[in-house]
């Protein structure tokens, strides 16, 4: 049953008043209609409508300066703000990666359409949110991380020029996701033995490149083998319905793979008997550069290994005083089993204490004690090793779009 327009208007206005949505781009005519629906006088425009709820175009949730760095249409979590927040990233701290703007969708009106020649009878099949919730629910803890996380370090640490959003290390968050297995939905829809690829597509607006190219809505194919594995159609995040910025009402979750695979606001999934392509696995999210073939690498899948300190860069720490320093390490290839840290720029190393069991789809929190011996500048380093034996290198092989930075990060601090 569709929500009456007047009821939607009233709910949308309440969201704006509560700071849960943006008023940017609303015409005077639409604003008057919303005010009329709420029974407010045309001249009594609340202050909440006069100022945006966030400082990033198209993001709904508030973005406090102490938690986020705004990067265009995106919001990067300040890693220092994760200290003491627990294993799962609180939703209000979780980074936002948008190609366009967050759509505000009504869960009651939402449907998911599966279609394509990879379905047994070739007919499309629709699912409502209620239909999905009648299937067995699954809860999984997993991180989501942008492939460009750490991109700015190619330049600041390795002196290389790359393109794309200049993330530091905060384009990652780990959450507890609840939903249904994509495999169960595909089988219910009647996936054919001929199927080889599935391609989820979001309901956000078309992505227009800097040169004016219309790339269409965000979409990226998955091999059927992955789709039938650990992929979820998630409708809850940390025990609550998905927030708007994180895919409400349903998103794809592809554990351990680069974030673009986990399509938000999923609206349809093509099931194909032939390999599928989109700009997000041909033009983007491959490795290009001198170290790679002229046509680029294969499309990126698994994330790489990284570590980050839960401490501001250039933080001031009292000299001669003991400090408990904390951080997190993760890998898409295997659980992190060891983290070595250095407080003297790599001259000496020691093992950090790990506070979580190794998990391929998650991260481990760690800590180390340090007493700066004297005032001055210091460089902190953290180097993780995962269950596959992969250890963070001293430098990452460059690629033009700045993906998969995995080198040990030099983190400057000052003892005062």
C-alpha cells in the first residue's frame, strides 16, 4: 500500500525539523506545500529549514566536525573519534561515500526487481521488504571500506599524483548487518544454470562525471559464485533499520570486497547468462599505471591490509608520561593475527596487544603502551599481518586512481 502524499509530506518535514534530512534544493512551491501539510503559516519557516543539517551536499545525517572531514559529497570518519566506541562503528560515526546524493526512500513503497536471461523462465520477479523479511534472517559483522581509502597517502607519503577523493584512512566502518542471503533471493527468483553474473543497481541519481559523461546509476557486477556465497541483502545496521545515508531500505553487503561492490539503495538486480560490465568495473575500480597492463588490471575484488592509529595526526602527548595508544588493523584476505608497532620511526619494533579474534571480514583493535622519553617530534608506525601471511609493505605500487593503499603509514606526533 502506498503512503498518501500528504502523509509523506508531513513525515518528510518532521525529518527536516529533526535534522535528519537536508532542505537544500527545495523549491519555494514545494516548501509551501510541505508547510501547508504540517499546518504551518507560510511565513513561519523554522530555523531548521533555513540551514542544512550537514555540511556535505546530499548527505542526510549530521556531520559533527569532531567526527568527520567533509570531502565533496562524502564524509570521512576521523579515526581518532573511534577510540572507545567499541568493535562496531556507531552509525553516527560511520563514513559516507556517495557518488551523487542520498535518496530518501519510503520502505513501504520499495521493491526489488530481479530480471535477465539468467533467470530460469526469463521473467522478472519482484520482492517487497516484507517479502525479504519472510526469508531466513542472517546477521553478520563486516567492514565496508572504499577502495580509495588511504588515497591521499600516495601523494603525502610517496610523492605520487593520483586522482579521486583524497581520503586519509577513515573511509571504513564495521557494523553488524542483518538481512537475507542474496543466494536465497536468487533461488526464490529461479536462477538458471546458465547464469554467470549478477549486477545490483542503486536507486540514487545518475552519476555525471566531471566531463559531463552520464554513467547512469551506480551498478557493478558480481560473479554468481560470489553472489551465492556470503553476500547479503541487508536491511538493518547495528540492530536498527538502515539509515538513509547507508542504503535505506535495503543495500547489498559484499564482505571483504571493495566498498563499491556493496551497492546502496538497491532497486534491481540483473541476472545474466553472459558476463556483465559497467563503468564501475571497466573505467573505475581497476588498477592503471606503469606497473599494470595497458588495459588495466582485472576488476578489483578483495580489500587489502591496513592499520590506523586512533589518534590525531600531529597530536600532542606529554613527554615522560605513560600513554595507552590504540588502533585498528584489518584485511580483506584474512583475519589480522599480528600487529607490530614502532614509536621511533621504524628503528625498533614490538608487538601490540590484540583485543579481538582474527576475522577476515572484520578488524582487530589493538593497543600499546608508550612513554615519550623527551619532548620532540616522533613518528608512529603500525604494521599488520593476516592469516594468509600478507604483511603491510613499506610502500605501495602506485596506480593512477589511487586504489588499495596498503603501505605502513607514518603517523607524526609531538611530545611536549
